[in-house]
C-alpha cells in the first residue's frame, strides 16, 4: 500500500510540472494503471489465502468426521449435525470465492469484506464444534 501511495504521489507531483495536456493525461493514466495493478495483486493474494483456508478446513473437517465416528449415541448424532452445518458453510464459502474470482473493482472490495466476515463465522463454528467433540 505504501508503494502504491508513493507511486501515486510521484506521478501526481510530476504531473504538476508537465508542460502539456498530453503529459498530464499520460501521468494520470500511469497512476490509474498502477492503482489497478495493485488492486489486482491484492485480489489474487486474498483469493489464494481463502483457497488455502478452505482446503485446510476441509482436512480438519475430515479429521473431525473420523473422531465423530468413534462416538456413540447422542454425542455422535450431535457431532454429525455440527459437521453437516460446517460443510454447508464451507460450500457457501466456495461459492462466494467463485463469485469473487469473477468480480472486479468496487464489487471485489465489497466481496472481500463479506468473505472475511463469513470466514470468521465459519472459523468460530469450527472451533466450537471441535471443542464440543473434545468435551464429549
């Protein structure tokens, strides 16, 4: 972010010394291009991070299923219900990630916020289910 701001400041300040409309337009175009490239990089980084988190959670849910299989009666039933709920939330995250990949501009910024909140909720649900598995 600091690099982007510094680039924009440099480009903007050099625009002030430009001698023609064409030079000003070129500097403005370069600044906009730099901002767009930075946003694209941030989006790709966020996507990779979310993909890794979802993959990790898939592994953890599989481990939880194995532990739940060792339970009996009501404890097993409750764990299976929690696992099912976690898997449903995980599927929603996958769908949101697919939408995020297709988004651009402001839409991606808004989706990022929404996905971050959804991940926090999913993560808390997982922690709760895992804690209850240990308690049972």
